[in-house]
């Protein structure tokens, strides 16, 4: 049997996926058309909403409809939100009236709320149905519109949620029993305006495959599935990591962000941090007389301020992540402060002893500090205790302060904390120096 030219030139999904990020739009379309028919649907569904939109809008209208109608309503809503306003009609015009209404309903919700994540197509049954009738009705729904059947939701005539049934419960129940007799009435739900982070925490607490979304009257609006939450968790983690790195969060993959947009995302925080570091230069200018009289003090400035910045970065990273996972709340700030006070004091003492030892070893080996070695060592050691303690406390409290005033705690990024500790570290260092070295070097 002779293979067709298309089969001979077919790409594997893995090959195309690996090269996707560096391909031009035309090259992506060409590669997409070379995929074997048996895998092309799965490849398309695995793309991000932005990549799907880019691909669909490049295809001719005759092909566009096939791919638009392959997507469930919640994914279609994501796709519409990923395109420019003038391109929305090119997407919605490919849908039938019912699908278009579903997508428009979803677009009315905020993108980060449960209503914006949910799929309005779900398996439903009535409480007065027999088990056999319910199974037959579910089979019909699966053939027609419902793509995800993890649970069957029991709704009354007003579409209010009455209970839920797993498929296991349906098949194990006696055929002549009523749905109301075997359904679970205590159903865990999320409100339609619940933030996506709160929804993801509810999923992690209960290990559900899907969760019903209801309005204030407990009318069921749709379901959020676990695959949606996986995307949410990845998105939120990416956003937090980028903020902790000292920049605005990107709203697209790295290669999809334009040059000017990338500059805008990164330049703002760099300017803020640069201005903050100028305070460090101001602080050093204030102590220039001490530095001029005891030049040896300048040798330890990088050691002092980097230790404070590192300890602050550690603390702020731990607290930001704990707040994101709801492991602690705002009212726990005092418990955290007490814990970090002890931690900072212990860490500072360890580093202080190491710093003092370093000075004494260099004095023994190279006579580097003359008759003032001990007081220089004490200055370095005590300064490290103070700087690390301050860095740990400030790094742990800043996320609480930002959360309290309504900002994202991730904005208390490690570079921001390090900049703050640089300035205070110099003040602590030269204050200790004036205490220990006055009358000798100063």
C-alpha cells in the first residue's frame, strides 16, 4: 500500500509542540495541517486560548467553524477574551445561537471568578426520576451536548440544586428506586462570584473532579472541572513567581509578549528599586567621615547588607507562599512575628559568630587588622545579628501589611525587601561601628 504525500510528511504532536514557541504564525498553520487526523483534535485542545485564537484567525472561514465548534463554552469564552475586540465577531459568528448565548453569559462574569471558569453544560437529572430513567437520560445528554460526566446533579423545576449522584451510586442503586432516595443532599458548592484562588483551595480540600457553581438562590449555573483548576493553579503560581522576581506579572507566554510590553512590565519595578538603592548611596554619604577614618569598614559593607537582604528574601518568600495557600491569615501576624523574631536572632547569631571568626582567622594568618582586630570582629558580628534580625522581621511582616491594605502580598518581592534592608543595614553597621570603634579607629 502506497502512503499519501500528506501521510508521508505528517508530523508527530510532540515534534510540533516542541517547536511551537519559535515558529512563525504561518509555520504553525503549516505544521498543524501536517498533523495526522487521529491526533489533530487533541493537539488543538491542548493549546492555550491565545494560541488557539491565533491559529483559528489565520485559517480560512471554511475551516474556522470546525475548530471553533470543537471547543466547550468555557474554553470558547477564554478564546474570545484572548483576541482583540475587533476580532470577536469573527469567532462568535461561527457558533450556533445556543452556543453563542452560552458564551455571552460566561463573558458577563469576571475572568477570574468561578462563573468565568465554569462550563454551563453539565449532566442533570430530576429527583422524581427512577434510576433507570436517570441512566437513560444521562446517556442521551452525553450523546447530545454534555462532554464531561463526573457527577449527575439533581435539580428541581426552578433549576435549584437538590443533590448529587456519582455514576457509581447510579449503577449500584436498584433500578426502581427514585433519584431522591439515593442522592447525596449535602453538596459542596461555590458561588458564581468566588475568586479562582478560593475555588482551587476548595478543590484541594475535597479532591473533587468537578464542583457545581450556584447563584444566591442556589440555582445551578454550571460546573468547574479539575482540569480548569490545574490551569488556574499554574497561572497563579506563575504570576506570584514573576512578582516575587521584582516585576509585573506577564499576561502571556514569554515569546508572545512584545518588546515594548516586556520593557513596560520590567522597567517600572527596576526604577522603583533603583530609586530605593539611591538611598543606600545617601546613607553611605552620611557615614563618609567614618569610612574615611576607618577604610577597613568598607570591606565588610557587601557582607553586611547581602546577609540582611538574603534573610529578608527568605522570610518574605515563605510568608507569601503560606498566605497564597491559606496556611495563615492576617490575624496570625503576631504569631509569625514572634516566630521570626526567634529565627532571625538565631540566624543572626550564627552568621555573627562566623563573621567574627573570619576576622580573627585573617588576623592570625595575615595580620590584616592590627591591634583593632577584636573590636572590628565584634562590630561585624553584632552588625550581622542586627541586620539579619531586621531583615527577617521586615521580610515576614511586609506581606501582611500589603495584604491588609489590599495589595497582592507577592508585590513584597525579594528585590524590594533586599533594597529596604540595604539602607537599614548600613545604619545598623555604622551605628555598631561607632559604639565599638569610638576612641580607637573612629
